[in-house]
C-alpha cells in the first residue's frame, strides 16, 4: 500500500539520498511542500499512516533538515 503515500507531484521539492548508515532516520526520502491550508489534513494522514513512513521535516533526522536549521 505504500504507493498511496506519495504526495501530489506538483508539491515535490526534491528527492534526497543521504549516505547509508548516516545515522539519520531516513536514507532516501521525498521532500514535499504542504500548503498551510492543508497542514491539518496532512497531519491527520500522518497520524493514521500504518507504515509510519510519512513525517514532518521537523521530526526527521536527515541531513537536509540539519542544513536548513543552520
């Protein structure tokens, strides 16, 4: 069912591939933009996602999050 976890293509910011064993929560991931009007709806989907493969960037341990925080 993971194919249904893909955000609309026109919201994609980029696909990132952190080095394997980088110590982060994800090795490869798709970063997507969520319009403010849809944040609550998106969060509802994240909460019930059985694969737990969707999360907010602020909750991810990835190189892009760390870079953006600097």
